[in-house]
């Protein structure tokens, strides 16, 4: 697939992020075996990537700045290994983040709960190292942090957030349902949360995984980004086991891995820069780009920079739209007892439908042309906007 104008604009923006707004750090790496005494001295082998002045193993953390860096704890997918996620540490570490990758639960019978506990534990242990004068991370670990993950690791990130009140934001990529249930865990999570889904994901289909997770979240700021033509495995670099699983189901991706990861990076860094570093410019970019981007659909209930939020009521938005993509109908749900108005616009922003409803409504889309539609939903308390695909 060739890059279109939008993708060139995205690449240009990412270039500015790396070389304009952010210090272009090199990537240092070390391996740490954390030990959790509360779980029979469980050893959690962890790969750690951090900003440095010289790339390499066991090099010093950068001294070009004295700032403390936020830590991102990342969970791998089922029978996948941490090195499949080099696309994330290559992008985020030079922009001023420490990334930690627990390598546990890589077998064919993993414990999702233990993996979630590991993701939480390594965040806590990085804070301990930040307070240890003998550690290379002394005074360089910020209290702001995120738990992240792909597939199984994405589901486990919900379990980690449920366990640890010190986690500041959840970000995951095609998260999969787990045991215990990530979908049920979402109901107890109120921190800012960002979920990426691939519309063509046949491994963890959005309607059974990411959409129920998003719907269950009680976060006052949450966003679900559906990448059109995106797949499950293209969230990461090529991996044998993931490729085998994805190759046996359909639909297959209709965009390349490079395009899918470019789309992810467009929103990932601005989200983290606002949520963990308080950068309002990045937050505003996130909110502006998501509306203009025809390579995705989305649902969200907040604007990133609340101090500049001219739609304050969006913060309490309970609206959920399913399915997405749609074939013959869409269902929109809100709060019991609330009355709403929905307006649907076509691809050239022409109003094609307006309806009032109480709590929930199903709209027949069988005669809609194939394409991307935008919508707004409002009442006296909330204002919501998003997009959906008509197949």
C-alpha cells in the first residue's frame, strides 16, 4: 500500500516530535531480575530500555538533562517475546521514556493474573531503583507511569491497573480477554485509558475484546481508536507465533505493518506526553488529529487538555456505539433515564440523519453507502463525537 497525503503529514509530524519538540536521546539497555518476595521470591526477568547519551548495553543514563523520566511497563502477547516490540522502544525511549518488559508467562499455559501482577510490580521496583543512590536510575524515575501491553499483555494491563492505584494511565494494543476477566476489571478502572484496535483483527475481534473493555471503563478520559484495515499482529513487529495464528483466520489486513504502526505512533506519543508530562500542545494535537484522520474511527469521552476544554460536559460522556464496523445497524447506548440527540454526517460532512432517543437506540444503516461516517451525540449534560464504518 502506498502512503497517501495523510500518511506523509503524519510522518512529518512524527519527524518534528523526534527532532523538534523532544530531546533525541540514544537508547541504553540493561537486564534486571526483580524478585517479588510476596510471591515466594518470584523472579521477574525484565528488559529495560532508557534514554542515554551513547547507545548500548549497561551504559549510563543520559546526563544531557537531569529530568526524571516516566516509566512504561509493557506486557507481551501470548507466546510472544519482548523483542517483538522493538517498534515501541525505538520510538518512545528517544522521546524521554523508560520502558520495561517483563519476560514472564511466555509459555503455552500462562497465568494472566501473575502477568498483571508482574507488570505492576516492575513499575514499583523502578521507583525503588529511582530512590537507590547505587542505581543508574537514581533520581531519574518519575512518579508518572503507564501500564501497557499487546494482546494477552494488553488484557493483563487491565489486571495490573486494577491492582495498583499508583498507575497513572493504561495504554494497550489489541488487548485480549483474560482469566480473570480484563473486561470485568475495566469496570473498576477510572484512570485515563487509550485502546488501539484493528478493524481487521481476526485474532481478538474488537466486538468481543476491545469494545467491551472500552465500554466497561469508568474512566473520565478514555479513547478507543479503530485502525481501518489494521490487524492484530501488525501492532508489533513480525513474530512467528503471532503470524501463524493470524494467517489461519480472516479478515486479513488491508494496510501494511509500517502504515499501521505510523498511525499508532501518531496518537501514542501525544497521549503519553499529555497524560504523563502535562504537555497541552500535544494533547490538543491528539484531539485535533483524531477528528481529521480518515484512517481510523474512534470513540472518546474527553478532550486532552481540560484547561482549554470548551466542551467541559464531554468529561462525563457515557456514550457507547456498537458494532463498529457496522453492516445493517448501529446501536447507541447512554445512561438510563437520559434523553439524547444524535446527528450523523456523511463523508463530506452533510447531515443525513437526526434523531432523539432515550437511553438507547438502534439505527438502520443497511441503505447507507459504504464508507466512514461521523456523528455527534448531545444532551444538556454531555457532548460526544466519533466515527463509524459502514461496510
